[in-house]
C-alpha cells in the first residue's frame, strides 16, 4: 500500500505551495507601517517648529498693536474739551506729532461725540466733516468708552482695505466727549508687511485673521486679503481655530490642498496669525522615502506575481482553453459543443461536469423554445388587435389574421408590402423620420390612418416597440379606432350644441332678468312711490284728535318703505339697471360696496380706464362671474380682504378676483355640488375665453378670467372713469 501525502497531480497541492507568496502581503504591510510612523514623527517635529515660528511673528504683531493702542490713548488723554472744541488748534496739535502719526500709515482722525471728524493728520480730502458714528469700532469708543480695534473694511474715503484703532477722548470728569482713531491702510507699507513680504518655505505663507468677523486681514497671498473664511461647519479645523485653539494640524484647505497649519493668538486685537505649508513640501523627504519603499515593494510584488502567474498559467491551461472555446461558441451561431478534457485532475472533473450540464440545458432550451413558439402563434392567432413585425426598411415580415381582416389584404400580400404602402396620414419621408425617432426612444404610441385593400381609409392606434435584434425590428400592435373616432366627433358635436343651447339660455335668462328688473323698477316702483306720496297726504290730513289712525298710518308708511327697498333689492339682484345705464364699472362698484357692507370683508376694486365700459355679452358675463366669486368668498374663503382687478391685455379683457382666505385646493374644484365654479367656467367657455382657478392653503385663492374682445356684440371699447 502506497501512502501519498502530497498528491502532486492535485490542483489544491500546487496552489497551496504557491501561497508562500504571502510574503508579498508582509512586505506591503511593513512598507505602509514604516511610512506612516515616519510621517507622524516628521509631522510632530515640523508642527512644533512651525508653531514656534508663528508664535514669534504673532508676538511682534501683538507688540506693534499694543504700541499703537498706548500711543493713541496717550494722545487722547492730552486732548481736553476746549481743544476738541477748536478744530484748528486740534489740527495744529496733531501736525506737531509726526512720530505719533507715522504709526498709522493712513493717518489719525479726531471725532466729536456725534462721530463727525474735526481734525486729521495727515489731512486727506473729504475726510474732515465725514461722520463715523456708524462705524462699529468708533461707536463702541464713543458709547462704551473703551479702546477698540475695528473690523477690517474698505474705507469710505480712501477706498482701500484698512482697519482702525479707536480710543475715547474724556474730559476732566472722565466723561467721553469724543474719540481718536488711527487708520492703518493694508494696501500701503505698514507694520504688518512682514506677513505679506515673506513666505514660509517655498510655497507656504502667513495669514492674519480676525476670527470674530471670520475675515482674512492680510496674507502673503495678496488675493486673499479681505476674503471671508469658509462658513461655519464647512471646515471643522478652521472652526476649531476660530473658537480659540492654538497649535498645529494637518487638514485640507478651502481650495482642496492638504496643508500643515499652525495658529497663534494675538490678544491685543483678539486676532490670530496662521502659517500654512503644503504637505507636499513639508513631507517631501518622507514622500521620497515612501516612493523608494513603494518602488522596491512593487518590484518584489511583480517578481512574485510573475512566478505565480507562470505557475498558474501552466496548471490552469486546460481551463483557459475551455474558456476560450466557450467565448468562441458564444459569438457563433451554432449551438455550443462539448468541451475537450485534457487532464484527469480537478479541472478535468470540472469540465466534465460542465459538459453534462450543457447537455441538460440544451434539452430544456429546445423544449422551452418549442413551447414559446406555440404560445406566440396562439397569441397572434387569437389576438383581437392587429399585429405586425417590420424591419428597418419598413418591410412587413410577419402579420396576424386580425390585421389581415382589418386591412382586407391577405398575409401573403402584406408580406410583399411596406409600411408606407399602408400609411395614409404620413408621407414617405415623414414615416422614415418617425421610424428613426422610435429607434431613439425605443417605443411610441400614436394614432394614424391606413389604407384598406378596397381603397377606404380607417383610423388606427399603434403601439410599437423597437428591438435591436437581427438588424433591428419594429414590433407593433394596431387597433381599429374608426368607431371610436366617430363617437368622439359625435360627442364634440353634441357638446357644441349643448354650449350653444346654454348660451342661448343664458342670454334668454339675462334678457328676462333685465325685463323683469326694469318692470319692477319702472312700474311697480312708480306705483309704490305714488302710494307712499298718497299715504303722506293722508297722514297730513288726519285730524289731530285721532292718534290711533296716525299710528296705523305710520305703520303702513314703514311697510311701504320696506316694500320699496325690497323691490329695489330684488330688481338689483335680478340685474342692476346701472349695468345697462352706466356700464360695467358702475355696476361692479355698487356690487363690491354692498358686498363689503353686508359681509364686513374689505374689497379693493381696480378698473383700467380702457375697460370701464365694455359691450354685451361680455359685461353681463364679467358681472355675473364677479358676483359668483364674491359669493364663494363669503361662503367658503374665511377671508378678511378681497381684490378685484379689471384690465385690458391686448385684444383681451382680463378679470381677477383674489382673496386672502384659507385657499382653495385642487380637489375642492372638482367636488360634486360646486356649481358656482362650473357656471363660471361655462360662461367663459361660451365666450371663447380662458379661466384659471388657483389657491394655496393659508395664502388665499384667485380666479383669473380672460375673454377676447371679439366676443362683444360691439367690437370697440368705450372708455370710462377708473375706479379703485
């Protein structure tokens, strides 16, 4: 019996031996570890050196600011009430202090308690007389009595970047009577020039920052002067510095460059000084070493990989040959063939199992294809809609019996035809362009017209898909919609008749209302007026000793007044006579006035001069639409104010009714029972106009109506007075 512990023919044994290449992983791990530790040590050393440098520069800047603050305070103490009240004397005093003035390259300015400049040195045009009370730092010196270093800004007089140092001027009692401030122009030579002149390293630089304003005061890079810091939350490290952190850190700045950055505070101004050095320069030695380590690691990795590749290629050659055979069979039209077995090892067993699976799949695929073809033929044979398959040239390759019945052609005749032979609506070029669009979109659904064999034309609805197989195929289902089209035409005709009937009914109703209102006003109104006059005569003729009769006469007189008022109201509700006598503007004015008086809702009526009077039937329609809109406002809107606008827009008259109520929702417009809105739409449609009803919850609603002036019986517009 032979005991074979290491079966050399086994693929597992061969691959296991080559897993000794694990040393590659060890080399890479060691390389990354060494690189990381070197970078951390270098970062700590460079950060500490950088922080020392920025601390020294920050101390110099702080001393410079403190020197200027002390100088300002010393000069301010020498200014009393009388000197501040004499601008010429104060000017002479400042001119005699050149050393003091030289501390501020843009000069020194003295202001009174109201912030007005009374003296400056050196003198600058337009600076004396300027009021600086709105300057935050000057305001603090005047109102709070403390020395303040102001926010860097672009000066109103000098129009250059600057900042000022403000200190109060006090009288003998310590009361603030004015302020003295020195101005440092960042665009001219100043004590901060060290920041702008010198770089840190080859590409690094300094930035002087006012964190309380998130603003760069000055910088080595001149383009960043007076630029804001990123907004809070964008760069956490900058936010950390703004909140008072001092030290160094490595982070990515606003322009996407990783930098080594150190920050030191400047207490005199509550600013801080930052120094930046790109990591590419700071860690250049480490990066060179990393590159050498990576290069060595890559060489060892490539060597190990080449050896592993050579071994695996030799051992896996049968599997690679099988894969190539499968790739060739995939692109070929013939069915896949069984793969050859070169060696009796694990790969040979795998290929043999694949061959058995391939035979089973081939049998199942043949059975599925037979079943699919049978189902396809059954669907096409029993389908109620027409069906065809066409190629990219429009030739009909396959049609079903339903389309043969629909077109009157036989399947053999259709197989010799193209889409353009059947198409009636589109020209040949249009059909070709339509087919190209379907190829781009992948599918389409449209209506067209086809020829029958007997020469008649019928309407069809086509649903088509493009399939990129066999050079491109169009698969289409077609439905004969001739009867549906006829039904649609009949429906449109019926709707038109109904609209004409509705229009005639509206005109008849308006005419009847006009006649009834006129009779109520002229005939019944005159009779009631005469009766009231007779009643007045009767009351005056009653003997004074008949108080009962006088009281009954008074009651009858009151009833007559009520009857007259009711008659007028009924006549106005039917149709206000002023609409016919005075025009639309007067009628709308009367309507809105009564609406506001009755409901308490403020109403603003604005009418363009050119549409104060408009001819019928537009006038009646606009009046009724306004009346119905105000009714809806009173019933549903819960509004406190309404605005009505009547304007002219070219050849159209436009009416809008807007309220500030709860706002109509889209679902409310289509609810059953909303006959008011339906009536508005119908009136506008009858006149060939447009209507839009919009609303937003809590912000109110608007009904906007547009009617063409051509709908008027009299085309010209009659100008009238504007009402607002």
